[in-house]
C-alpha cells in the first residue's frame, strides 16, 4: 500500500517513533545500546531486511560531547537519535502522551488539560519534524508511529514542501481511536486531527477505529468524504484511510519452540504443573489491560468453582511500565493487594492457584510459558490490538489451548470464532469464561484453534511494504 511506482528500486523507509527500538544505557561514561521491549517494537521486527532508517528518542538525555559515539553505535543498527533534554522529554512523554492522550484514546476518565505538557508535546513534534525533514531525500517513504507524534505528519508536510522534497507520509495508530464525542473532551482535539491529516495514508488496527476517526474529522473539522470510501478530503488533498491490523512474526515463536533449551524448559514446567490447568496472562502493568478486572474475575471463579482450587493455576506476568505516572503506581498497589487476597484465601502448603510475577521475563521463558498453558486470559478494558493473543496462539500449535479474550481488544474483532469473548467489567462474566475454557471439549478447542492459526498466519505485518 505504500509503494512508489516511479522508482525502479525500493524506496528507503524512514520510520519515526517516540522511542528507538534500542535504548542507550550509560555505564561509567561508556554508552551501550540494548534492545527495548513493547508492542510497537515487536510489530516492526519483521522489517529488518528492508532499507530503512529509524528515528526516535534514545530514552535519556545525552550531552552534546557524548553524541558522536552514540550516533556511530546507532548508525550500525539503521537508527538515528532525536535528542531531547530530560525535562522536555518528560513533559512530552509522561506529561501529555501518557497522562492525557493515552487515557482518552482508551476511553478512560475525564481530561485535565496541562498547558505546559501540551507545549512540550508541540515542541517535541517540531523537533522530530526538523530532524526528519533534514534527513529525508526525495522519494523516501516516511512512516510515523503512534500517539506521541500526532502533530508530526502536518509539521513534516509543510517543512518538506518548503525544502521541495516529495516524500509520501504514512501514519499508523497503535491504540484505539475513540468515538468523536469522547475525543471532543480534549481541548486540543482539532489541532491533533489536523496534525494527523498531514499524512497521505492513515492506518488503524480495526474498522471501528478508522470509522471513529473519519467521524471525528467530519464532525469537528467539517472534512469531506473524498471520492471513494474511506478517503477524506482536506485542504485540497485526498487522504486515504485503511485498516492494517498488526500481526506478529509467528515463525519467530515456532522456531523458538524447536530450540532444545526451550524444549527442556517446556518439559520441566510441564512436569511441575502436571495434573493442573495452567492459565497464562502477560500484560504491561497498565490500567487499560484490566488486571484488577482479571483478578476479581479469577477470584469469583475460585469462589464459584471450589472443585478447581487445587487444579488450576493462573500465572500472571505484569511487566513494569510507566512507573513515573501516578495512576500506574496506584494500579500496582491495587493489583498486589488483590493478588495477596487471592493467595491468602486459596493457597495451601502444597499449592497456590495464583503466581504473580511483577517483572520482565526472558523471551525463552515467555515462549515456554505460552506453550505449556491450557488457556490464555486477557482482560483489557481497551486495547488497540493485543499481540499477546497472537503470540499465545503461535506457541500452542497442536496443543489447542483456549484464548479467553476481552471483547474490548482490537484482536477480538478478528477472533470472534477463535476465542471465548467476555466483558471484563463483570467478575461473574470472567468467571464463566474461565470455566468454559477449562471444560471445553477437544473438538471445539481444535475448531477454535484453527481460526487462531488462520489469523496469525495471514496477519504477519503492520503495513505491507
Ligand atoms: P502494548 O500495549 O505494549 O502495545 P501488546 O500488543 O500486548 O501491548 O504487546 C506487548 C508486547 O510486549 C508483546 O509483543 C510481548 O511479547 C512483549 N513482551 C512481553 N513480555 C515482555 C518482556 N518481558 N520483555 C520484552 N517484551 C515483552 C501497543 C498497543 C497494543 C498493540 C501494540 C501493537 O497498546 O494494543 O497491539 O501496541 O500495535
């Protein structure tokens, strides 16, 4: 969808995202690059072979005099840094992106505008626009990612025009886009829409998000509908909207399953949990992921089905995330408290129905856990897509484990038949869904699993390139 017909060679791709897929760590004045985690990084890993340059913030302030060695290390990885001082980066990333935009995009809470954070958000988007417009050469494809850079497409468009460089701009939103009436709660909603509309093509995970965006532009900016379906006409241009559901590189997981070390870990964990139904949960510690809802539902399940209390174990991995934001600290306390209550009430000296891991785990351990689990329980309040659902499916193969999935994930719109869908707001609904998963017959599990397999093998890229 983002091909350049005039060029005989594949154009270069410039990717812009808030964070680089590498992060820089400092040790005694020496800088090192280490791989960072998260859904966006996982989604883009498959692009390794194309000619590309990835621009983003390295995750920390780096003094002028230290930038040369950092630039060299990054260039080897097809990456380049957009340098920001700490205060600015903090106000842009936590102050506006995570504290204001993230909740509104996920239908959470009312908005309390923070003018200083908004100022920083605009400044950072401008710094990205300056940097990319210098870097770009005629014909490059520019691909902007996610909610931290909503103003970038239009800022970039005007700078490129001034420099007489023609480069198509694509934008992809990894989060949901809410209905216009909710989005309206943000006092700078129109500026942000105009920012995104600087793109030539705008991608979303699902039809719902795309339609919500289209509706917001029409109602708030009075844009036209363009010549064809899902085209917007704005300032003498036509912008294409599209649904490009993000998938995973499933072979990365199936290859890992053949690794002898992972195989032996699978045997080991299998023996450890012999005779038990294992339910796995892997989520960033984020209120959008519905961890309290999941634990309350599991608590209800144990209360209603005491016959399962020594025969089931929920292994919940909560990856630490955004710990500087107040809501995330509060969430962590709530989740720890609920986990403690469940263990306190149901554990015996030889068994516990809940293992709560509030740390990051290695890829090998993740694959082994996905593989041995009879079910995967994901209870997001809202989730752009949810890649864990696909990763679990990739690691199950002929085990035919059951995916128990919140209906508020993007993934749910593709996996109605491949999973058990539920509304996480209802503890008894979660409990019923768990019970249904644990008691499902072999034939039904197989039929559902085939749907999951079809999805993961046909959704392997973010945007086709
Ligand atoms: P996230 O909210 O981060 O992504 P998700 O889609 O679940 O959510 O992806 C998380 C990723 O982190 C998975 O690929 C998972 O394997 C990986 N991960 C898990 N444990 C890890 C660990 N210990 N270390 C490193 N990585 C780990 C956002 C949106 C989602 C959307 C994605 C992609 O919120 O809705 O699906 O982007 O668009």
